[in-house]
């Protein structure tokens, strides 16, 4: 019953979407605004319809309707309620519905804005959004239907079908297969929605870009309209990536956070083009340049978003073996191919209109440095893309499959990322239009001295790895330059008697949220770099089997094995939990509880580390094995991960910075304020 | 007169930017080519590994095979893990012909005539290591015919619809 409702809602949404596309196109052709309005209402309707469909799945998941194949494949009776509900995105079919649901929410939100000043964009934004939505709905309806049920035929055979075959009856499995225990982690539960939000919200700027191309209104209106969408998209995507890393760090049990496997890279690639886009649109706004380039970037981002959705949810995995393990592979490639070609040919048609009148004059000007930043981001993108497709290329040309692993990405991307850090130290100090070494040097020398002091301190502390030193120097220079910029702004405000430091700081940020929010993001990237240098270059590890009371030493830490308890937890789980005391330089700093959970239903263990995390380092303990019954002996693997907390702290700074950037700007005089507010209201 | 100077500086400027861009592109190409050379690994099936053992003896390799559950042994004192893997097809079409990855892995483990190899790995035992899991390992073939893995990725297609994120380990 519920399954039928959910499925009907899906079908209905597809029909409504197709109607919307048709009505918008027809309304344009016949010049009938009423039809466009009707298309707009259709787009608005997709959200409640898909909400109904998504809620149906959630209901089925929550109430153990195992006769629905999807429910049986991702949940089991022993799973707690929050996991059953979030299993909506635990498998392929459900996560595609979830994708469409988010997409419809964003599409509806777009239709609700005031369109008075951009009426001509509306039909095309509707068409592009609904075509995207219709594609995903069609996948769900025809290929990956989450509502198919299990039917027992008179012959005793059980088959999977949406509609009841003649003479059959519903088949009820006693229990589902459950969600993999490794995925039962808060990071993993929030990680897919964040990635999806990021993916989906990039569709909106793309839709506006296409609308601008088609209508020929190629000024930077579309960029201004979508600036905030892009920032939100970017923030969600970044958060998705960070949460994925956090999950790997907490759950996968090797003290790592990023493994350069194709699925991670698939989510990373749209982030790269998106970040480049965020920067280069500023050149278009300020200087009217790079219009074609911005189009290229948003088209690429859209293609990579669809590609990313496919790779992260299609069962294609590290093996690089296959880009088409499930039936949806070819469909995805066809869709990406068609939209990509269509967008590019549109862009070609408008190429000359998009030519800019101004030229770059100075290599050190802000716009030139932004362009350089774009080149570096695209360089990293090419490296990543090359790494993913290299096995296919090598097989094609030599008949031998050759892969490249993490060392390839680290080696090739390292210098490019260092280049980006370097740019973050120069670009904020350079001026639009024209800069010289002299003006830059005058602004740069004070922060440079501060960074040099840090460098010397680090060398004195005994670190001599050249790459680590470069990384730390650049990161501290970024932080110094950014703080210096803040300081200059605050100082100027204080001179004009704007009260105390805090108020001056807040006013400064409010005055130009975009700039100062962006600076915070720069600081967060430097913090990320510090964390990466710490764990990548200075991770140490040890292991040992200890009797109760014995200790294990790693660097300045000692760890004493106190006890171990084995017990059954209520959710069909057997827990082995060790207690270890940790000492730093001989001083007790606390207890850790590394454990191993064994899930009875899936017959799978899950190792959960005990971690003591400080700004200086993480002490990371895994329980590897123990003596049954007596529990006198237990084996531990211990990692010392310096500075890794900077990574997680950096991501908080990052979120705050992005939120500030997306904040509506405050204007000076009341008159412009009011008129701008009206504009802002329109924009929102 | 003045106009020509402007166009001249304009084109000189253009040249400067093109040169700069070309340098970045060249740097990216250099990084890609040299890093590919430095870290390329043959991706072999167990059949290929056995057949070409002499030729690939000193190279970094990436191999894939089906884990044979009965062979898993763990020396938890020294964290030394050993297990056998059986040959599974590397090609997706072949896997599909066998009825998908899960069926292919099952067939590989059940079939004693398939070529097999012993893998040695040092570290905590991965949670996903179990019978009929697909193991993808990087490392080197040793003189005694065992494969010393320094990275071990596992996936278990049988149990869950979703291909589960692999568990990785670096040593």
C-alpha cells in the first residue's frame, strides 16, 4: 500500500516535471507567460510530491517492511531507529530518491524568489532544473526502483517486482540484511547528505548560467544571482568531504583520513572546479573579464557533480575495474555526455559575446593572481582525473592495466597545493588592476618576518624535513598575512574612533563580509595544511601485547593496560572494551577505551579506537586482539598523529568563514542601504 | 604613434601571460608524467601474477583476489596476518559472465584448481577480512612466492547491497 503510494508519487513527479519542461518551452515559443507560470507551479509541486515519496520509504524502513527489497537490503530488526531512517541514503535506490528530493527542494526554493527583474531567465532555469530532476526520477522509476517488492510465485520461487505477478503472494523475509556496521557512525550518517546538498545546490548556478547563455543576457547578472547558492553548495560539499575524512579517521582504524581512492576523488573534483569558480567570478564582477572561463568552470562543475553522484553511489569501487557495475552506468554517462556537449555548444555560440573588453595588464594584479589560482586548481583536477582514468588508458595502449596509488597524487599535487598556499599569501595583498613587487613587498615583509620566526622555532625544535618546513612556513605565512590584513582594517577603524577592538572587528567583517569571510577560509586552509603536514610526515606507530599492568611507550607517551571487559550490548552486538591509562612525560593524562564490537547479525567486527586529541597531537589506540576469557593479555596498535586536530578545527573555522561570506552585505548610507535591501530581497 | 605603443605593450603583455600560462601547464604535465613513472603499479590478477612471477619480481604491484576464509591466520603478538587469495577475473565482462562479483568470488573460493597465492600483511586485522571478500593489495612478490602487502583494501559484495567503503591501511 505505502509502497504503491510512494511509487505513484515518483511517477507523478516525473510526469509533472515533463509537463513543466514542455509548458516552459511552449510558453516561450508562443510567448504566453501564463504557461511559464504554470511550469513554475509544476516545479513547485515536485517538492511535496517527492516528500511524499521519500516519507513512504522512510515509513517502510522504520516499520520493518522487509517485503520491500530495498528495506530488506539496508535495514534489519536490530538496528536502532535513527539508523533505519537514515538508511534512506544507505543504498543506491534510496539515495537516488534522496538526491531527487533535495533537488526538488532547491528547485522549489528557486521558484519562490521574486523574478521581476530576471523574468527571461525563469523558463530556462525551470527547464534545466527539471531536466536534471527528470533524469534522476527516470533512473528511479525504470532502473533502480526502491519500492519493488518480493513476491512468492506458486512455484515457490521468490522474485523481485513492483507489481504483483499473477497467482503470487507477497513474500516476507523474517529479517533484513542490515546496514554495514562500518557505516554506523555519525560522520557517515551526515556525510552523504552533506555531499548531496553540495552536489545538488551546484545545479542551480549551472541552471542560471545556461539561462544566461540561452537568453543572451551575458552580463554578470547570473553570477550575482547565484553567488550565495554557490557558496552554500561549496560549503556543503566541503563539509561532506571533511566528514568523510573524519569517519575514516574514527572508524577505519589506521589513523588515516584520506586515501585517494576514486570515490573520494569523484567528490573532490567538483570541489576543485567549484573553488576555482568562486574565485574567478570575482574577476568578472570587478573587472568584467573571464566570462567565457566562468562558463567553462560551471559547466565542468555540473558534469563533475553528476559524475560524482554516480561514482559515490553506484557500487563502483577502488578496483578501478569498472565504471559500469550497475545498469545505471551507461545511462549516467549518456546524460553527462549529452548535457556537457549541449552546454559547450551553447557556449561556443555565445563565445564572441562573452569576450571581455579589458585586458590583464600586470602579472601581480589581483586578477592575474586569481587566474593563476584557477590554473592551479585545474592542474590538481587534471592530476586527479588522470589518476582515475590512467588504468583504462594504460590498458588501451599497452594491454596492461597499470594503476597509480596515493604516492602519485601526493607527489603531483603537493607542489600545486603549495603553490595555492603561496598565492594565498600574495593575492590578498595585491590590488586590482595593477600591483608591483614594491607595493607587495611593503605589505608582505611584516607577516613574512612573523612566519620566519615560526620557521626558525620549528627548526630549533628539531624538525628538518624540507617538505614539512616548506609546508609549515607557507601555512604560517598565510595565517600571518591574513591576520595582518585584519589588523590593518581594524587599526584603520580604530583611528576613526569606532570603539574597542571587538566592535571594530565586527564592523570590519560586517562592512565587507565577503572579503573577511574569505580570509577566514584562507586561515582554515592553512590550518588544514598544518594538520596534513603533521600526520603525513610525522606519524609514528608502535604495537605490543601487554599483560595487565604492563606498559607500551611511543615517543613521550606511555600507555598502561588496565583491564578488559567483554559483554553483550542490547543492539545485537558483543563488545570487548579495554581500559588503558595514558601518561605523557610520566604524568597521567587520562584513560582511553579502545574497543572491538562484534555485530551478530552481520557477523562482522568493528574496531573503534580510543583517541586522546590535543592541539599538539593525537594519541590513537586500537585494540587488536585479546586473550579470551582470562583477558590477561591484550594486543594494541598505537599511533601518534601530531597536529591532526588542526584539520578538524580548521573545518570549523572554514564553516564560519563561508557563512560570513554568504552573509548579506551591509551598506554605508541609509539611502543606498534601503535600495540595496530591496535588491537583496530580490536576490534572495 | 601613441596607439602603436599601446598595442605593442598590449601584445607584449599578452606574450607575458601566455608564457606564464605555458609554464604552469608545462609544470603540471611534468608533475603528472614524473609522478606516474614514479608510482605506477601493474594491476594483476592472481593468474597473471603466477604466470609472470619472474618478470615482476622487483616491482611494486597491485593485485586482486578472493579471500579464502579457512586460510586466515593471525599472529596477534607480532601483528602478522597471513591468508590465501584465489584468482578472480579482473575484467568486468568476465565477472558479469560469472554472475556478478559476489558469485565470482564464491566460485573462486570453491574452486581448488584456481591459482592461489599467500599474502603476508603486517598490522591490525582489518574488520572486513572474511571468507569471499575481495582483497586488493599493493606490495611485492617475495622470493618464497608469498606476496608481502603494504596496503590492503577489502570489500564484501555478498552481504550488503552497497559496495562497502574499503578498509585501507598504510604501513
